[in-house]
């Protein structure tokens, strides 16, 4: 299955163009699921797994991939499907999220599709708050249009890994707390889990959080406030945005904000589970002020405090 991703390095150019590629796969007999190719390191046939006694029940074991021990998550069970024996179609998708590498056990891996973020829609509200989807789309598959469910990996991981929002000693600047109290920060992320992590972390500073679930929704909000005559860059301490979101990604959102004279000076931090020098280059290209990898509470608070100090110095 490795050849599925042989040209992944060439695909990075899609990021920043409001485009993405999805790896389609099955975990049951009918439905199609997907993960963003840019988060995937490789796809391999099911290797031998070593048991991890006492681990989360959705951890199937540990795989040794080229000398690296990788925890393996049974994706089928993690998102609520009934257990099923492994078979010849079982594959391992190795991913990197939030600066950690993990594998997901899935069924048959289909192929890769190239799409725009405009083709990606949020899951229907009737799906409820506890579903494991971050988005849905439709693709041509086996001669017909078929619905594809894009997994909210951050939600899956958060239920297995304990993400602690406790701040390290010395990170919180007590002298800045009175200045931060009531300041507004716009969080833009399609994962409700990721928004909760940021909201709970910054809530320790007394900050008022405004949320948007995708780039287009955020841009509409920002332009609407500007149309009302509000000085948005001064009303908001900053905007913290994910990179990958339905309808409009964080890079496109930043570019659109910078192109609007009423919004152009808004302070923007890209907070993404993608990592590496590529993101730093994209930040520079579209005009973000900061880039941080998820999920780092200390760093998140430090960035907000630095911004507050900058505002105070400018005044």
C-alpha cells in the first residue's frame, strides 16, 4: 500500500490553495471514510502487534515500523462500531497529529481524491455533538456519488490521550491577568474538541472566547462586524485559526483578512496539528503573525500574553 502515498511530497503544494487530498478507506462493509493525505506518513498492511496491558481498550497494540514503536488505535471501535476480527483487508494508516505519531487500524484502503475545501461540508447538525466526524463530502465511487465521512481525529485522540490544560509553573504572568480579563479572542477550528482545548486553556486567563467552526464562517463574522462599523483589529486581541477546515482553510482565511483594509491588521496565530518547516513557510506566505503546533497549553498562553504585552506597548 506504500505506493498510494509515493508522491505525497508533491501534494504539499495543495495546502494554501484551499485544496486538499483525501485518502479513502473503509472500516465496515459499506461506508467510505477519509483522512487528509497531508497528515499521513504511510499505509502498510497489518503488521504484527505487541500487546499493551492496561492501555485504553481502543489501543490494539504497538507496531514496530522501521525500528519505531507506534501505538495502534482500532479506529473502527474508537468511533463506536462493533468489534470485528482483522482480515486480509485490514491496513494500518500511520499518521502524525499534534507532534505525535500513531497508527489507525482500518479496513480496505481505496484511493486518493483531490478536492477543494469548498467541496467539504460540516457534518449535519442533526448528527449531534458526540459524533466523530469533522466534515463530510461526496465523491464518485464505483460509478455513483457516495457520501464520505471525514474523521475528527483530534476527538478520537483526546478520548485516548489525556490532554492536560494545566499550565507549567512560571508560565502565567500574574501582572498581565487584569489586562487580559474580558479581552476577546476568535477561535476558528472545525474540531469541537480542539476548540474546547483552546477555550479551556485560555479561560484560565479570563479571556472571552468567540468560536467559528470553519474559515468561511469566521470571515463572514469578521466582515459583518466591520460592516457594522466596528474596529475589528482593536475589538479582538487576536484570531487563533486551524489550517484545515471545511469550505475555507486557515491559509485562505488569513489571505482574505489581509486583503480587507478594515481587517488587515488583525493579529493571527495559526494553531494546527500539521507540523514542520512547510507550515512556517506558509505562515510567512499568507501573513500569519505566529505558528504553533497543537496542543501546547504553555505555548498557547505564552503567545496570547506576548500579544497582550505588544498591545500595551503600542498604547
